[in-house]
């Protein structure tokens, strides 16, 4: 990763003195219009950050990083932040929390604020929509100005040279499908958050792969997408769980959906697991106390936070080695929400 | 609240030129040893922050505040942060999360870091031990250097002139006791986190007040303190729930303790609510799905976050009016974990 551009770099590339560059960029006297324009152009090409306060901040090591989260209400991030903090605190680093709420524009704004603020690095779970649109350009801009970036949980298209820590999402869901098939389920539904997001695409892909391997063909209508808002999610679940040929098992893909499935089943008078099996995802401490205790795919979230922070501090400390891509394994916690379907 | 001290203030109070002060404080040439010492002394008396970068940061409005939380793993803070963020983002403010883990030293370190970093304000849930020791001195130091402070959830002794938003903890627990007494309970246990902390003392006080009003006298041994670590908490609960004359109801004082009581009861084969009633505190979305759904005292946590952020921004915007102390009312959510004790 290139270091940040200084006034000296600009001066050197133009063969002029640093003080002339400085005067030109600060609108000082004694620099002609043409030269001023040329200096500005080179400064822009070299990603020079003209805000002198931001620059002084950057130079003096703010010992601060930005932590971009996609939804601050998700308990996933509470655990993740806990992991990040245990690594940062002993190194005297602080973090600014930026909640994007899956809003690409908000993510862009936060990246800009973090750059202006002079953070030394960014740990982010980036958003990407169904068409592949993402804020890659802005992450690259940050990196070009000397801010180290580590992705966690999610990756985005168009950026490959970046350290990351993610889950083996595909394998996690495949194991969930295998587990259900083992108990006799072939009529399996899948609940998904927004399509386009890395983790969602990987989990969907794992679902399709496992079904292909097993030679089972769940109804396409049973793949529920955009399960974000509670009442909409409930409607979607209701529409498939009231079908005569309804699925016998549902795979959830986050903690919020675990709860939504349990609520939907209760509302429809379906007993879990006698009438409907649930393979959950993520693990709130309360999953064990729910009626019934939820069988779920657990991510090592605290470890993910620790690794993300460790990778970032390594870069801040000067590690210029090849990119690191850590992929963690999920764990299937057997509890009581999966049984064999009636007649099996 | 006094504005931050500038080099001009120091120069004025000594009747010398600002440039002399500046040179003295930056170890520049041309200032004699005696004068240098006098300048340093005055700078210290006026709470001048000598780090020029930090100072430039403060001056240029970092649009950043510090958010001090006592335990980052508690879902309370997830909700609180969500509330804070919805108010800060539209105003282009960011926040640095500082997790103290109920460690007074860590809290002090974070206050210092926030001052050095140049935050414009601090929202904090301060720690206080049983002897009344707290970091009041450091909060005052921050305030004297021009950083606005708002307390939420907790107050500390020795600081009165500070905006705050808290719960009416005493009334909340009193209503819990009244509710239990209404259903025939007089043998009531109380689970408490660390004594000394504001909320804990208030809740304990509410418990004693309600019992006095009702003329009931729960066994002193049933007030369990220091319920922090899971296995220790479980042991303490076990010790009273296996007594021949055990309590018929337990009042919890946070979400974590709700779960601990449910787990302890299950382990001991006690049915909730047939054998033991539980009055919970705080409300995870999962409380409704637990077996049995937990009757609980809900705090308006998101509102608390919004109010804390609003109070702080008001001060940053220049509000120099009298202190605001917002006290919020809790809500008792009736579910299924309380029944009348056997024989009533």
C-alpha cells in the first residue's frame, strides 16, 4: 500500500520547491495561475489530501480506527465489537462506530468522515447491492491516502488486495442442509436477507450446492428473499407455511430470522419441531432458552473481531506482506428445533 | 462551563506576549528558565492542554464524541448506541466507543484518551464502587477543558452540575415488588450486580422501600450481590433456591440475570412459574420466546440514547442553561413468568 502523498512528493514530481507547492495549495501569494493549476492537478492525481488539519491528524497518529457495521441492532456486532476492543485497548487504540444500516450512501459518507477525521485504519463489513454496486472506489481512495482497510464478514467485487476475515458461509449452510437431509427433510425453505450482500450470496450458493449434491429439489418459492422488515418477513413465511405442500424445515440465516421463524410458527399453530424443523443461524445466548432450544449454526464472532483488529494493527505497524484472507469455520450446535418430518 | 484555555489566556494572565508563551511551552529558544517555569505553572493551573495537535483538533471541531459504556457485551448498550447514532448522524457527528468493563482504571484511561483525541463531548455511564470511589475528578477535568459531559443510566457522587438521563430505578423495582405481592408473594429474592453502582443502589433501595410499605420482610440472605460472573451467580442462586424455606419469587435487575435465573431454575428442576416466579429486568426481543415468556421491567433504552445525544449536542451548540436531569419511567411487561405461589 502506498504511503500518503506529501507536499514534497508533489514538488519532486514537478521539479519545483515544496514551499511553492504549499503556497499554491493554500492559496498563498507568489504562484502564477498556470503553475497553480498544474500543482493542483498533480496533487489530485497523487491523492493529496489538501485539508491541513486532517493531514496533521494523520501524521500525528490518531491511534483511532473506524469500525463500519451494517446494522448496529444486530447482536452479531455487539460480539464483534467486544472482540475488536480486547485487541485494540492494550495497544491504546480507540474505534469510531459507523452504522450504515445497509445504506450505500451512508457508508460512503462515513468513509469520507473517517478520512477527514484522520483514522489510521478502517474495519468494515461492506454493502453491495444485487447489481454488484458497492463503495469499492471509496475504500480504494481511503487506501490510497494511507488508511489501511480490513474487511470482515463480507467482501465486495472489484477489490481483491485487501485483508479480510470471513466465515466459510457456503460450507456452513451446506452442513445445515446435510443435517436436515439426514433426518429425512427434502422440503426445505431458506430465509435470506438482501440479495447481493456477500454473505447472503454465499449462503444461498451453499444451499443450492448441497441440494444438488443430495439430488433434492426444493420449490423455488421457498427461497424467501429480502427478509429485513419484521411484518414483511412474517407475511412471506405465512405464505409458504400455509401451503398444502408446505416445507417441513426452514433454514434461517441470521439471529433475527431465527426469532421470526419461531414467531411465525407459533402464530400459525405449527409446533417446532413436530410440525416444522428450524435450522438457525448465529447464536444469541438466549437461543438455548427459547421454546424449543434452537439448533443453530454458530459463527465464531468474537474471534472474527479479534482477528480483524489484529490484521489491521499489523498493517498499521508496517506489515507490507501479501494480503491475508482468513476464512473461519462455523459450528453446528445441536439442540431441539430439528426432528424428522411426520411419516419419516 | 468554562471554554478551553488558550495561549492568549496564559499570556494575558502573566502580562507577556503570546509568542513567548508559545515558545516556552514548545521548548523553543529565547525564554529564560524562571519565566519558562512560571508560564508552565500558569498553564497547568488553567488546565491548558499542551499537546498542540490535540489542541488544533479541539479548535477545528472534530465532530466526534466519546461514548463510555460499562459492559460492551450487554444488549442494553446495543440499543442505547442505536438511539445515540440516530441523533448524531444527521448532525454529522461520530462516536468513539469506550468499554470500561466496570474497571475504574480503564475508565480513567479512556477519559484521558478522549481528551487527548479532542472529542467535543462525552456520554458516559460512570462506575462507582461500594466506597463511593469514582472518576469524578477526571470528568471534571474534561469539563474544565471545555468537553461537555452527559451521564446516562448512572450518576456518581460528587458531581451535581451535569446533564443526565436515567431511569426511575427505585419506582421500577417498587412496582415489581407490588406486582408480586398482588399475586401473593412475600418471600422475594433480589439479584444484584455490583453494589455501589448508582442503578444497583437505587434498585436495592426500591426493593427495601416497597417491602417496608407492604410490611413484608424478605430474608436478608435472599439479596444476592455481585451477580457478575455466571458460575458464581449460579452458585449463589442454587444456595438460596435449595433452602427448605426458599423464596417463591426472584427479581432480576438486568437481562443477563433474567437468563441466569431461568437456567438455575431449570437446573434445579424448578418450574417457572409453578415453583418459582421471575420478575425480569430489561427486555431482549427473545424474552417473549423463552419458555416461559418472561414478565419483565422494560427500560426505554433507545429513547435514553436519543435523549443523551440530544442533551450533549445542545451543549455543544452553545446551550449554557441550567442542568437537565431527565428521569424516565419503566414499563412492566406482563408475560407468563409470574404466578401465585402454591397454597395462595
